[in-house]
C-alpha cells in the first residue's frame, strides 16, 4: 500500500472521512477514533469540461468518486 512505509512508522495523526479511515486503518495496524471536537462537514463537488460529459472513462471516474465520497442518505 502506498502509505504503508510512512503511516505505520510515525506518531502522526490524520483527519480523514470515516469511510477512508476504515479502509486504511486495518491493513496498516492503525486505530480510528472520532475527533475530540466537532468538525464542519465538507462539501465535495465534481466539475468537468463539457467535452468530457459523455466520455466513458470520465463517467466511470465520476461514478467511483460519487460512490466513495457521495452522501449516503
């Protein structure tokens, strides 16, 4: 994993969305905990040029991004 050499050998702390933290924590032998203060929600938006609107590869990338970071209401 890309972060393994650094993340598993440091005392550093990172603030990540819960779904990403859960993915990275276990393989790296790390723990996940809530922040001690409430953090504001972060709005994530996607923007692209009109010429890529129907591009299949770009549509796939947008769908993956939505699956990972989109609201799950």
